């Protein structure tokens, strides 16, 4: 299948549909030495806001990597794969701890993954301001 790019703020309907399916994803951040750190995560995609969201604990390495990048945010990618189908979202990540933003991320997670995560007083949301969307031709 050929790779294609789409506008992350106005994706092809098939691309968006794929992101609404329940799939485990990966988040790639960069360690201080520049090497990639790839971890499994749940991701929600909000094209209207040009955001992808990942809920996490403040003490996690992924959150520490994003925070270490400074006020300009960290360059990251999230990806999901289902057989020959795949989709990647890229952008700049920022850690947000505002209760309303965290609650919105939890709500979207519960909607996509069919379960509400348990309470976590250290929960934050990694918001990814999207700059690129690409993937296989999703049927």
C-alpha cells in the first residue's frame, strides 16, 4: 500500500475513521542523548483542535522527556498499526496539568478505549500540536 500524507486538521474520512478504532499506539520521544524512546500508549486524535492527546503520570519518562525539551515543546510522533494499515501523527508535545485539560483527555480516552482510567493524582496530559499526518492508504 502506498504511503500518503493528509492535513492533520482536515484528514481524509478513512484516516479519521482508523484513528477512531480501538488500537494500542506508540509514542516516540527523544532522550537527552537524542536516541528514540518508544513506549506503548493510548492516543486520542482531535483534528478540529489539531491535537493528539496521551494521558500519563507526571513521573513517567515520556513526560520527563517532553518537559526536558523546554518551552518550545518536544518533537514527537504517535503511531498505530493494524496489519498493513498504519497511521502516524507528528508534532510538538507539551505537558499540561490543567484539571480541565486532563479531564478532557480522560474523557476522550474513555470514549475511544471503552474504559475510564482509575484515579491518578499525578495524571497529566501530553498534548501534541500536530504538524503532519501520514499513513498507508486506509480502506
